[in-house]
C-alpha cells in the first residue's frame, strides 16, 4: 500500500509552522521515487494544501511517483508578500531534497504542479534560479532538479496588473512597489523562459475572467519561439476553475488534461 505522512513541518517562521503532506508509492525505484510537488492556489491570500484530486493522486502513485502537497505563507495584513510565498515553496522543495534518503525520494527528478497563484509559484520553482529565492539557512545547499511543470490557470506575468490599485500592488509585492518594480519582474515566470528550461504544460480556459488567458498565450508564444519544450491546452469557454456550461465537455477536457499531464511526468521522471 502507498504510505502517507500527513503533517511534516518543513519550516518555522516565528510562531508559524509550515507543513507538507507526502504520499509515497508502494514500489519506489532503487534510486528513490521521483516527486511531484503540488502548490495550491488562492490568490496568494487563501487556499489549503489538501486539494489534490484523489483520482490524480492515485494514478500518479500507481506510476511509482511520489506526491507532496505543500503549505506556504499567505499574503495579508502586510505580513508577507508574493516573494515570501515563492521562497517558502523553494524551501519546501529543498527540505524534501535534504530528507530524500529518509523518505526514499530522488530529488534529481522533481516536477511541479500548481493552479492559479500556485501555477505562478510552480513555474518559478521549475524555471527560476533557486539561489535568488533563499529562505531558511538550514535548508540552503540542498538542491533539487526540476524536470517539468504543469501550470493551470496560472499567472504567467503581471501585464494585466498595470491598472491595479497601488494598494493591491503594495499588498502583493511590498511597500512602495509598483508594477514596474524589479521585484515584480523577479516574480514573473515569463522572465525565465529559455530554450533549455524544463518541459512546461500550460492549461487555461479561454473565458477565465480571474486570470485572463492572454498571459498564458504570451508565455506559450515566447517559449515556442525559442523552441522550448512546451504544450498549451486551451479549454474553449472554460472559466478559471476550468468549468463551463457543458458538464460533459468539461469532464472530457479534464480527463484529457490529466492524461497529458501524467504522460509528461512519466516522460521526464521515469
């Protein structure tokens, strides 16, 4: 039977404990199980890590791939910024690399999955320079190797924030930040597109009013122009949660999306 560790504390920030849930496959390879790290959405201000669909989890574990779902600091009340969210996600991956032997993992084969805000964080973990997102001193020096990433309804850049209120921008990125600030550029996945980046699967609904599909289109076009390994699944009339008026079509799209996602994991991790 697959094993599960429900609440592993990977990092403490003052009185805040950040945890992860780790699912291990029944039959891990001798060199350790490859790993998919799931990052929840919620606009950087909400969300919980307990959001892996059981069917998705079961099929990934059946392929002898481990799954970790992580918590991270949430933005609110001036306590954290999107940068803090990103640093936590990098630290969670570093923690798993540090403890790879303990859990029977292969940190040289790591994939990321994220939705919405989590999609942005997943893209950063897979494509940005980890040394630019350093957190806990005790986790520094422990490295993971990103092999691929699936980003669903993801924030790929912040061009759509150009007309956002200063209050919103400062709340997300810090005091005195503007949409032109270096920190915003640093947190934009589109800045890290390169020919040799890990394989990317983008999934987005064309009727998404929360994160307009245009940002995913720009990301895909820039990556494709560089001949990077990237696929883009657009759901016609799909909303932010990939919902649409035709329930049967939505179910079929979800089935095809996960099939493409699982094949990407197998191709890059096994």
